[in-house]
C-alpha cells in the first residue's frame, strides 16, 4: 500500500514539472510566432510613487518660495526701519536750524521725533514763548508734518546725509563740511525789483552745532545776483552778512539765552559788517513759569522790559505778562482753551480790569467756508461789552444799553 502511494506521488510530481515546461515553451513559442505581442506589467506601484514625489517637490518649492518672500519682506522692513532711525537722528537738528533761521520768536526746545509703527515718523513739534496773543489754535506749540505730500526731502544714501528739506514752513538744502558741527543751509532765492533793475536774492546760513546737536550759532548771509530780462540768474554782484543768532542752553537742553545781531547792509549807506541793532533775551525758570528779560542795543524804552510766561501741566500757555523798564507799561493776557487744547478766548487785562477779549471759534466740517472765526469784544468802564467786531467776516454789532439786547450784525 505504501509502495502504491509513493508511485502515485512521483507521478504527480513528474506531471507538474512537465506542465510547467509546457507553459514555458508555449510562452516562448508565442513570442517567436508573434513578435509584436505586448506583455503589460503591473505599474500601479510606480505611478503612485511618482505622484508622491511630485507632491513632495511642490511642497518643497512652496516652502522655499514662502521663505524667500518672508526674508525679502523682513529685509525690506529692516531697510525702512534703518532709514527711519537715521532720519530720527538727523532731521531734528536740521529742522531746528531751519526753523530758528526763519523764526524770530523765542524757541525754548523741540520735542523728540518718534517712529510710529515701522513705516512713518511722528510730527516735529517745537515749543516757543509766543507773543502772539491773538492767534488761533496753539501758537506756543507749532507742528510740522513729516508725512504726506506737503513734506519732501532728499537723502544721499551713499554718504547718509539729508540733502534737502521742503515743506510749507521751510525750504532748505544742506551742504556739509569736514567739520561735522558746521552745516551750510541754502534757502530759496527770490527776485527783487528795484529802480536799478532786477536782482536775485539768495540766502545762505552757516549753522554751528554743539556736541549734542543743538544750534549754538546761525550766521545769515545774502548773495545778490543779476537777473536777466527773462529772470534768469546772472553774475554774482556781492554778498552781505545780514544777521547772527546765538543760543545758549540749560543743562536739560532748554534755551537759557537768545541773542540777535542785525547788520546794517549796503542799502542803509553804512559800511559793511557794521552792527545796527542787537536784542538779547535772558531766560530764567520758576517751575512752569518762564521769566524773560529783553534788552535792546540801542536801548528801547518802549520794548525793553520783562516778560512772564506761565504754562499748565500740559505745557499749554495760561498767561503772558509784559512790563517795560520804566514800569509805565504793563500788559497782561490770559489764555483760555477748548477741549482740543486750542485757544477759545484771549482776555486782555489792564490795571486789574478786563477791557477786551478775543473769542475764537472753529468749524472743522468739510464744507466750512471759514475754519476759524474771530470776534473782538470791547468792554467799557462798567465792565460790560457794548460793541463786538467779527474780524473774519468784517461785520460788527452793538448792544442797547437800556434793553441790553444785541442789534443784528452789519
């Protein structure tokens, strides 16, 4: 029985080998008989791998592009920030020099310029002891906008220098010497028409800074050029020194003295470089009160004297008083503000009595014909106002002393 089983098993094994050989031979014969026969293999695994590779490449390219964009954005923002940091350091002293050149008032200090966000600079604000006791808004706190189309500047990016600054308040270009504390400012030329002809007047200032970047001296010169019939600049005629301004400061940077030296000029018939007039302002402080002693040379009995400016905690002016050297003239002005910290009323006091006020109203609406209107009120000895004048509209009105009712504006 066992022998039969072995024989059967060997037979089956021989049959399977023969069948396999037949299949192989059949395949080879088919290829020989039909050489165009295409035998397709299973490529499903290969296609899946290719799509995955392409997807990975796309993700990698996207990440590289995003990384490049972020780097470029950060670099661009850094460039802007570096430029703003440079301007924050350089602009204050140049603008201060320009303002002190064109402004005759007592500028006591300037506010710092700040970087807002990472794309713009704050406004330039300076503080002065204003004697304008009829001006609207806040004349002791003028502001220059450093953004927008009204403010323009040019920069030498190679040497990192501000070349020019232009705004409604000033128009100057700057030239630098080997001495970093001396800068030349070129102003805007104007045309003078005289009997002898037309001339170009070209202002030039030599500005001297201290080691902290504060203006200590301004020498103001004027160059005169011929002007052709077509108003083109011709040959240089002569140059005159016009004025020298000198500034001293307290240890905290607030102005302590201010001196203006005026020269006579050729048109006066005096010799060149002759001083015709000098005025000196000497400052002292008591808290938020500034005391200024003004002295003219030659002496001026009318304008020489002492000013007292008093400010509140926000450094808004509360009052201004002037007494001349003879003590015969005393003027006292009180300032009242509105919610926007702008002047709403000036009160003029003489011998302890209010004899005049100026009312100032503002209209900020887009279609306002007059943004500011000023009304002057005059008071009589009884302390009542019977007459008002609107200086903006050119109208006035009176009050009936019996009924105390105001008549219409005329």
